[in-house]
C-alpha cells in the first residue's frame, strides 16, 4: 500500500509568506476533487518568516505529475512564481501507512 509523498519548501520574498500560504491553500482546496491526492498540508514556522512547507501524499508518482498539468494548478503556479525566491524538494518519500492514510 505504499504511496508517493513529497516534502517541499518554498522561500518567498520578504513579507509575502501570507500570499504564498493563500495560493497553496487554494491548491489544497482544488486537490479535494482529486482522489489520488490523499494529503496536502500547508505549513509555516515561526522561525522562518519567509518560508512555507508543503507535505503531500499521492496514490502514486504519476498522479502527482498529472496534477501539475491541470489548468487550475498552472494558474496558481503563475501567481506564485513572481514571489518565490527558491524552491527545495526536501525529500521524496514512500509512505507505508499510519493515521490519515
């Protein structure tokens, strides 16, 4: 029952974290209709005022890749790009199980 999971980090321009959070929460909302997206969590840290973390769990890697081609996703990416200063895929994980899966 393994799943494809990502843990990513977005660093944004000073003072733009709330804007990025809004964009990513819109992405999370749009993922509610995709059964292949099982978890999409947007996170912040008080210690990093210009950073947003995203944790995603997908039924498989292809489902994640396909989600990036959706018109709604492309629109959100275009909105986010101007404020992103760096992106990092902290880890690609194989989720085996646990609460929430």
